[in-house]
């Protein structure tokens, strides 16, 4: 277990964050994902010595940058990941989330539950894709991947790309 404790993120910084310009629901989900990610995660860069890690996560030019550092913020490596394979999933996720948030206000519980199931299925699909795309670069567990997808989606949305997909 000591090895697992060393392969974790202890601080995350979201670079390029556009702050209050975002959707309040997305902001809320992002804050929860950051909190949950710090509380419990498994993050093991394949070519880096053990952590714990500080991570600077950003989205630019349709690429996700994992800027990995140690606790003292000394550079340990960077990994760029194209977001193109996530495009359809993120677009569909935004559509389902919009419907879900609207349904919460007025729809019957059965519709809310159905939309929530769809939202979770898309989240799971994106999480599996993230794990596959990071194979050989960073090892994540499923819960960590799910939290990253929430962060990626919120960064993508805040960057204005969410509605233009």
C-alpha cells in the first residue's frame, strides 16, 4: 500500500481556467471532481519516479496537457493527448447534461433517472477511452479516470469548445 500512496496526485491546478464565465452546474461538478480527485486517486506516470505528484492540467489547441511535477513543483514530464477521439462523447455528454439539468427543474423522476443513466454511460465510455489513450504513459484507476473526464469536460466547456463541437 505504501507504493500506491506514492502514486497519487496531491495538488492539481487547472490552467487556462476561465473562472466565472462557465455554467454554474459545470463549475460545481468541476469543484467536486477536483476535491474527490485529491481525496482519492491512483496516478502513476510510467516513466516518472514515484510521487506524490502535483499536476497542472490544461486544454489548448484541442490537446490535453498533463504537466506532471513532484510535490516541490519540480518538472517530472509532460504528456500531450489529443482530444479529437473524445469529441463525440464530450458533445453527447454536454447534450445529455443540458437535458438532465433542465429535467431536474420540472420533469418526473423517471425521466431524470433515465437521463442520469445516459449521462453515466457516456461518462464511463469517456473514462475507458482515457485509460486506453494513456496506456503506456500514465496508469489510472477507473475512479480517477472518471474524475479526469469531469475536469476535461469542464475545461473544454469553459474554453468555449463545448458548444462548437
